[in-house]
């Protein structure tokens, strides 16, 4: 699978049943060429609007299933939400 095929897929957390958003970027290990994590924008500031100041950085090991339209992950959301 190419990285461009992974981007823009919707991500669902099976622990909460919540839609986290769509993959916008990936972290790649330069030495091995493996995907280490996927990056998803965090929730908006006011009711999901007006941008965001955080993102989910989800390790590839937390991905349970990659389908044609969805990526299923198993995470505790607050643990992987990072502010920037």
C-alpha cells in the first residue's frame, strides 16, 4: 500500500466508537522505510469549528484494520492527543 492511499481515510476508534477524523499525514522511519504513526487533526476549539491546536499521533501498532474506506484503531484518545 502506498502512503497516498492511506491518507484521507476516515479513522474510527473501536474503544469509544468515535470518528476521529481523516489521516492527513504519516510519520516514516527513514532508515527502515516503515510507517511509524498516522496523524489526524484533533477536535475543533468551539463545537468542532474554528480550527484546532492539537492532533492525534497514533502508532501504527494501534491500527487494527485497514479497509478500503476506513482505518480502525484501538486507543485511549487522551493518551495520543498532542498539543502543538
